[in-house]
């Protein structure tokens, strides 16, 4: 293997600290062709689909990539904006905002880059930008508050695949999770309380997290426990009574059992039991995306209302709010202590 070096490097070359923000990813366009490319990369990841490769290859290429891209493209069209993918446009604003804050708060030169685990901008392209900037240290911040092998560990895999081709490896630090960060918990609690002040408080508050196959957790993935810890910390911060809130899991895929209770079935059950109003918040998403804007605020809204509910409100993710950017910047500074001097 020919290892990549930086031909512009000199011993006295200016260096910087690199910050790599990562999120899951998004297609380049809401079209079947773009979705086929995106889903092929996403669903080929063995961290995401833990089944024998030869069996999954036939299912993926023989069935899923022939049918799912068209359906998924229609869903993305519902949330696509003039700026493109909501996840990508919000993530870019997050990266810019964090860069601006760190320029005034960090003690040395710092460069923030954004990457998506699947799709663009790729992890490889972002790391190459940091390499060209002579980043001597790189801090990786996956924007997943709760750890899962299917998200955080998969990000590590992709980064390692790039770094193993470099001749000179920078010092690396990577955040595992931040589900119990005091600032993060306070920010989610504040966003809920602010929403209630500006609108109204529903009879039930649902904390809806992205789902995960149950057997992943049975095998030792800490995701389920961290989701429950997140919701409990927020509820405690807000002094909520136990009967006021529920933890649920959304976005299941395929016939296997996923983490329960399911968000859609819970909403239907609540409506049938006479609950007339619900608020839904998704503390596992750092930015609004298809799973929040379409799945929760459109599909699941319909499930609740069709079952007899009267008022459904989705409380937006923290996105690029000033409080969220400050929290993420503080996390960077905390974990980059000793760098940049």
C-alpha cells in the first residue's frame, strides 16, 4: 500500500487542531437514483445490518434496492427545502456556529469540518481537508448523544479506514456519547418548557428515540440504557411526574423485534385510551431530519389523530440554536484540553 503524505509539510509549517463533526447522512437529492446510492452504502454497513453477508447481499440487491429507493424518495420530497436536505443544511449551520464560537474560546488555531457517515460530505473528504490543513490533533464529535455500535462505532470504523492509509497519523480523540452532559440535558428540558410557554402543555409527553433491533442490545449495546437515562434525566430536570411522560422507539425496519414500546403503536393506544393531546420530542436527534420531520411530525401525527386524538405537537430538535452550539463548543473544549497551546 502507498501511504498518503502531505507534500507541503515542513517542520515549521503552521498546524491546527481539527474538529470533525459527524452525523448519519442524507441522499444528495430526493430522487430514486440518489436514494439507491445512499441506501446501498448505508445498508451495506455490517454495523447496521448484523446478518450473514451473503444472505443480506441477495436481499439488499435483489429486493430492497429495487423497491425502497422510490418510496424513500417520495418521503424525502416532503421535507426537502430550498437549501436541500434538512439534516445537511442544519448540520452545516452547526459546524459554522461551532467554528465561530471556538475561534474566540479556543487557545489555538482550530478548524471545524463536517462529515456524514453515509453520503456527502464524506468522512474521507473531511479528513483530507484537515490533513491538508496540517491538523496535528483531531477531535471527533459524532452528533449522537447516545452511543450505539450502529452509529458511533460505525463512525469509528469509517475514520479508521481512512487513517490507515495515511503516513502520518494525528493524535486522535473521539467522544463516545454525551447523553448525560448537564448542558445537553438542560437544553432539551429548556426547549420543552419554552415550547409549552409558547404553545400548550399536552396530556402526555413522548420521548421518542430511534429504534434498534432488540438482539443488538441483548448482545451488549448500551443504547437502550442510555436512552432511558436521557429521558429520566430530562424528566428529573423538569420535575415531571412519572405519569406525564413515556419513552418510545421509532423507525423500525424489517420483521425482527426492535426496542419497545414502539412510538406508532403507543400513539394509537393513547388515542384509543382517551388521551386527546400529546407532545413528542426526540432527544436522540441533534438535528431535524426525515425521521423527525416526516416520520414523527407527519406519519405519527396521522396515526394519533386517526385513532381519535385531537392535538399532536412535535417539539423540534435543538438544531443550530445558540444554546445547542454553546453546549457542543463546550464539549469540544472540555475534551481538547492540553491541545492548541
